[in-house]
C-alpha cells in the first residue's frame, strides 16, 4: 500500500512538472462581429504563404487574415513567463478555424472547415465536364496547415441529379481521393 501511494505521488509530481514546462490554453472566439486588421504580420508569414497559394473565396481569405492577426498576447489566459501553446477556435457563421499558436503568436497548425463555399473555377469546370447535368448541392473545404508540413486542401462535394446523389472527395487539383 505504501509503494502504491508513493508511486501515485511520484506520478502526480511528474505530470505537474511536465504541465509547467509547456502550458496549454483553449479559447473560443466568435468572429461574426469581428472586423480586425487584415495586414500581414511577420510572425505568421509562414501561414500566409502556405495558405495563400490557392484560389479561395473571399470569405476564406478574410477569415485566414483574422487568424493571422489574432493577437494571443491580448488573451486573458496568455502567460509570457513560460512556454505555452494556445488552442484557439475561431467561428464565423458555418465556418470554423481550430488553430494552435505558440507563445510568440505564431500559428503552428490549423484545421479550417468552410461549409457551402463556392468551388474554385478550375474545379467547377473540371467537375462539370466529368459530371455533366449534375448540380453542386453541398461543399465543404477542409484546410490542414502545419508549419513543418505541406498544406492540404480537401473538398467534400455533394452532387445531385434528379434523385441521385454522388459524394466526392477531391484535392485542390481536382483529383479524386
């Protein structure tokens, strides 16, 4: 019993020490009424150049600009005295951005989900040729960014023709996945 108790205390102490080494905070913000500065900040230029290489609707570019310029240092949970990561969830309408910022305000990774947005022209043309007479009834774009890896764009598209429905998953080049 004594050994079990000492093991338990040791485990708690170890977990506490690791938690102090790298703290994590979770925040959620609704951007429906947010109009922020959408200029490029140096700390998130990696994110900007990774996601800016794609043909995306204006609403996506605006939300990504809001994410780039989100100032984690103004959050109530921000602590400058120790290294930390901050999980931030930004929402606007049907769109959600889950981002991880470091202590310097740099975006380390993101998973962005945009629902019912317009497809880029090249994808619409490609799919319209491949599926003539089908209507685009739903779209979902998922963007995955990691500062160490290549950015991925995945489109989930629902096509409809009379009572028939097709579900497609494609990448940003229009290739079926």
